[in-house]
């Protein structure tokens, strides 16, 4: 059974490829996903679950990255001064079991301090923000946590961060906790409860009540 839920943007740690800085081009190479299972917390139900990002053909929407998605300072997407680079168009791809891309760093004077720290390896931590469009949920057996397999998702930005986001936390960088529609397939016995809970939460927000 499927339902449509409103889910927030998520983040995952990004790996900067060692020794990849190109002085002449002012670029670095990154691994922005491996798709590996990450333990997360479902704020709607209070339960933990394992999230797996599907890397099979057609599962990842690369259009935003390959159009030159931004490299941001700490997921701040509401101020142009926080854009410190961008994805080199056409470099984002899925290579076997990894997502790869090349990042062009800013040469602007106002970004020089942060960019120099990235070049020097002082700033090593990066994080990718992505939107989930379709998820397959599987209940856990014998006390195991549920599995959320994200079979349609869209990376939309990369950020340089002081400390990568906790894999178990959800991003709250969107204004007013912005959410996005996601089609979720789950066992029928859970679908009605999930749908009802989401509807009541949205009604409470419209009435200005806590959900």
C-alpha cells in the first residue's frame, strides 16, 4: 500500500577525495554518497530505522547537481554570500557504488578564508543535502528496526561544515521546517496509521497548535 507523506530534507556526510585539489582549476573531487545504510530517527513515530539510498540506474536524480548545484557554507541556502563554490556541470555521476563529483571553489575575496582552509585540508568535513521522492518501507523482524529504502531521491546541494550532521538527525535548515511530498510504500497495516497521523499533524499546524 502507498501513501504520500511530507518529509524534510536530509543530509549525509561527504568524503573529500585525498590529494584531489587541482591548483590550476581550483577544484576538488568528492564522494557525495555510497548509499550505505544509516541509522535514523523517525520524528513522526518515535522509532529508529535504517535508511538505504538506492544507487541503481534511475534511482538518483542528478539534474540539480549537474546543473551546477551550490557548495554552501553549513547548509545556509538563504544568503548568496554563503555560496562558496559549485558542482562542475556534468561531473556528478554514479560510478559503481559511489556518487562522484568535482567541486569548483570560489575565487571571490570574501570567500578566501574558507576556501583556503578547504585547500589546506583544515576544513575536511562536507555534507550533502537531498530530497526523498519515493521510499519502500520494510518492517523489522524480531526486534530489528524498520528499513527505509529510498528508491527515488535528489541530491540538491553540498555544504562545507564544521561537524557533519549526525546520521540519525533530520535537517532543520529549511525555513519553517519545509517538507517535500514523498510516495511511501509500506505494509498495509501501517499505511492507515501513518496517513492519519500525517493528516492530524498538518491540521494542527494550520490551527497553530503543536503537533
